[in-house]
């Protein structure tokens, strides 16, 4: 009996062994005839081939799809997978092989393109994973998620390189709205993915389950674990209990690791980089369109899209909060120096209306635009730039209206501001809207584009919380002379307006107090200043209308190129004959289309002079100094970009150059930088702006060193001794703030912020109170401590000078000086000296 029982027990054990194979045997022998390949396998390689980065920065093997795969044995696959230096298991089985065969067979072209894109994106992935202490082999998850396409969107709505759903993205702190989708941002999405994977691994303690739950969510994995029975802690143990699309996810991940490392063993060429993409970021604090940046700085729109895929509609909504803009490193300073020009470029085309008034004449009134005077009382710590932004004017206008010689404002100081505002007026005072009646005046009706200045004794009520007094402001006419005005229309420029009235741009700017060459749509400009000029302008207009000339009225859908082709002329000729500078032309406009037009337009001759580029000069600063825009100085000198060299001869407008010499010479003195000084504090102490002190000293940023000699305005330097020592202030950290952004805002350094607040790293939180200025919290210890020793750093893959500088609390410029580096190029493995703080 005992013998029979022993035989039955042995037989039962054998059956159990067959019925419950080990996890190891499942990994090696698992098969699946219903494999569902990830959505990334359906990527359109033809469309991806037109990717701007691949076309301009990568060299690919275009014939890879025509080449045959190399036959590979099971033993070779196993040996190569086990040779990968990974923490995560890379087992081989038939399912893994089916994915490898797909990559090395039908999708060979996709692999080649992903190799090209990986040159740019992999450093972002590695840096984010390294920061969270994650296995670096996870950098190949975006290969199966999105095929390294930041614009990829799955049928389920997942988007970006890491294919986040909206809910998960917002839970991980990513912004997703109509204008911004940080799921597409390679840096922000990689950081969020690394944190999410870290959470999943903590939940399961197994990488295969963490990777599976990244695909289908923890809920599906937990259900599969329950159905598989207790004690199951491995992906391969619950393989058949998972959703069909998730079963192949871990095998696809293993295949991606294989093919991205062993592509050459399968006759797939190595993608090469034509040149490195060296970028930097600037913080944008106002709404800016890609088109504005592209047209002013000459950067292709496609390049801006590749570097900033998170902006869905090519708009950076900086008015809501500061956003990062990635640009080629050489263009960052050009952006900073030209920020006002970029913002004002075609502002009427891109600006969103914040308020719309509906005209209703049924009550006997209508609304018209008038210039009104507002009084603004300066608040504590309010700057002239902030006041200018609030009212949509420039700092120079505020200084001119109030007789200010510097940018310094005092608390409770009252400033006079002139703004354009819509006000209600009786219908009978608006001749253009009034129907003709027997009692109507018999004087001729003025041109629709011009008005004659007349006194207006009507009072105007303006609801403005910061206005102490409000008065209607009307330009005063000269004695008995009828002064003529022009209302700027969409598409018009100062040049075209000046040519229309037979005057020069400089006269137009002088009569209207303009410093730049741009004018907002709806602005009323003075276009004649004497009876003689008004008469001659009228005569010219009459003569032109009586002469026989070929004209064309622009129709809807017309463009300059289509009109030029129709009449057998060039676009350049149309621009010249009609004084057109913009690319757009409005329907209903009447333009000249024959060569005789150029003889009838009395264009004022623009005088030019020569300027020699000096050390520290930027093209934007030279343009502003001569009253020109960046676009004008580039066109005048045939420049394609903003790059200039010391000693280069540039043509500038003669008038602006002459006016520059009439400016009184500014006396300067020397200031020696002391410990705790920030460039912004030094500028404010001497009545200067940050831009003025940087231009005076040829500085590209706000970085200064103790003992450095700076030029400052002499008069402000004399007043400095009378000024009491600056007091500290408090700033509350807002969402999205960083130490670097706060330091730039207050013109101090990151080290100073750390010193004043006792901060060791770079981490700050929204709502945290920071001290700006005052005594150092570590000053009591500083006297007894020894001077800090210089450190060294070995460059890792994906690191830049900016990243390294932030890590050690120093600046990229300081690292360059310490190591004798001229540019931004560093190589992996290079040892850098890190200067002491």
C-alpha cells in the first residue's frame, strides 16, 4: 500500500511539473500567434524623411531599405542580448525575435531615421534618467512609443516622444492646453517620464512589470496579477492575462534595445551628424509668434518648430507665465537685444484684442479713437519699464513726456502718460458717419485717410484705477495753418506713408515723437507741418490722379507674386513703385503696375554713412543707435543673418548717424565690483538700465566678478555717495520660477540668491519667500572659512556648459575662462576645472 502511494505521489509531482513550467522556461519558449505591434511601427517614413533636423543635420543611408538583412542564429541573438550592459533583463524568445525581424526587415528605413533622430534626442533622455537614478536602457522606450517623433499622436490620444495621455501628463506636472503641450517638449516630457517610471518600479519592484504598466496602466497589470494567482511577480508569468497590445510591449522594448545597438550587424548604416546642434534657452515673458522671431532674426520656422515642438500653434504665450524658448546658441543674444523689435514686428497682425467695443449709434453717440492724458502714480519698487508695458508705450516716450533724464522713479511720483483710447462722441460731430442733409456744412469732405485738427471742448470720462486726472489730448495746430493727419492702416509702414505725402521718414518721426520705424494700426500721425507742405502734397495728389497710368485694384486672394506674374513685372518692382515693404497686401488697395509709377513718386533720398563695427557691438544695438530696425540694416548691407565682425564696414542711415553726433557726450567713471554686487543693483545705483550698463561695457550677460572694473555714467556716480545703503526686499516664488529666472529679473547672480537665503542647491518651491539683497546668511561663517578650492568635472554625454555651470553654482563664462575655452563646444570625457565660488 505504501509503495502504491509513493508511486502516485511521484506521478502527481511529474504532472505538476509539466502543468506549471518555470518562469525561466516561459521566457525562453513563449510563443504568440496574435501579436499586436505598437502604433509606432506604422510611422510614415516618407513624411518623417522631411523632418527638418534629418534634412539639415543628419546623414542617412537612403538605400537601406534596398539592402538585405543578414541571417542571424538564435545563439547570436542570445549572446548579443546578454552582452548589453543593462540592469533590466533582456531574455530571448520567439516573440522578441518577431519584433527584431520587423525592425531589421520591413522597417529598416524607420530604424535608419530613428538612428538619425537619436543623435539629437538621446542626450535629453539620458540626462533625465540619470537625474532620477533610472537604468539608462529605458531611453529606448520612445523608440517603440513614438519612433522618436515629438509630434506623434496615437489613436487613443497619447502624444509626444513618451506618448503621455493628457491625464497622466497633468498628474506629472506637464502643461497641456490649446497653445502649449509639454508632452511634446523633449526635456520636460523626459523628466516626467523618468519620474513616472520611478513610481511604477517602486510599486512593483520589477522592471518588466513597471514597463508593462507604463503601456497599459497599473490597473490592467494588477488585474492580470490577480487572475494569474498569488505569488506571480514577473511579466512572463502573467503574459497571457495582459491585454493583447501590452503582451508585445516588453518584447518590443527588448527588440528596440537590440536593434539600436546591433544595427550594423544587420546591414543598416550608421547615421552621422553633419554638425552639432548647439542650443540655449531664453525665458519669454510676453506673447511672441514664431513668425515674428523668424522674420526679425532670420531663423527658419521649421527650425523653431523642431527646437520647440511644445508650442502647438507657433505661439509662445508668455503673457500667462514665463516660458522657455530654445534657440541656436548664437541667436540667443540676438533675441535678447532685439526682443522689443520682435514683439513690435507686425504687432497689429498677431496681437489678440483684449477688449472690443461695439459701435451703437442708436442712442445718438458713437465711439472714436482719441489720445487722452493719464496720470500714473508710481508704486513701491515699480520700474519705468513696467509702467511702459502697462500702457503699451516706450520708456523713452515716458521720459520725454515727463522731462526725465534717467530711468529712476520715486515712490508716489506722478507720471503723465499719453495713450489712444476709444471714447463716446455725439454722432453729429462725426461728419463721416453723418448722412447728408440740407443743414450739412458745404466745405469739402476730407480724405478718408486724413483729418484736420480741430478743437474739441467735450469732456471725456475714463475709467482707470491708476489715473488721478484725465484730460482729452489733441495736437495743437500751428496758428492759422490746417495741419494734416493720417490714420495708419493695416500693411502700411512709415516709409510708404512718407512717400504718399512727399515727406521723409525722419520728418514723420520728428513731428510725431517716434524713435522706431514702426507704427501701430489705428495710430494718428501728423503728415504735414506747414501750409506750404500741405499745398504741395495736395497738388501732387491731384496731378497723380489726372495722369494716365496703369493701375490694378487688389482682389481677394491676390498676392504680390500673382500680380507681378499677371502684368509681367517683378515683385521687387511692385514694392518699389508702391512703397510696399510687407509681404501681405489687402484686397481693395489700388496699386501701380507699370514702370512710370517710379517717376511720379517723389521719394526722399535717404542719405547713408559708414559705421565701423567695434568690439562688443551687436547688430541690434547698432541698428537702434541709428534709428533703424534689424531688418532695415540687414537689407541695406545685404546681410542674411545678424553675424558681424569687428572692423566690418556697415551702411547706416545718414540722418540717424548725424543726429547721433548731436547728442551731448555722456561722462563716464569707473566702478570696481565689490563682493555681493549684482549688475542690476550697480545699474540702478547709477541711474542706468541693465541694457545700458551692458552695452557701455560690452557685456553679453549679467555675469560680473569681484574686482572687475565697470564703466558707469559719471553724473550718477557722483550722486551715488549720497544714496543710503540699499535695503533688502522679499520676493514670493511663483509657479514656474527658477533661481536663474529670478536672478535675471532682479539683476543679481544665482550665487547671491543662494547666499542671501542660505540655499545650497537650485531647488525652490512656489510660495517660498526669498530675500533679495541685504546681508549674507553665511557671512558669519565666511570669515573663519578657508577659500574654496577649485573642483574638476568630467563631461558626460548630453551635458553642456550651461548644465555643468548650474550644477556647480557658477556660470558658463567662468568655466570658459578657467579652462581657456572660446566657444561652447566640449567633448564627452573632457575634464574641466570648476572655478571656486
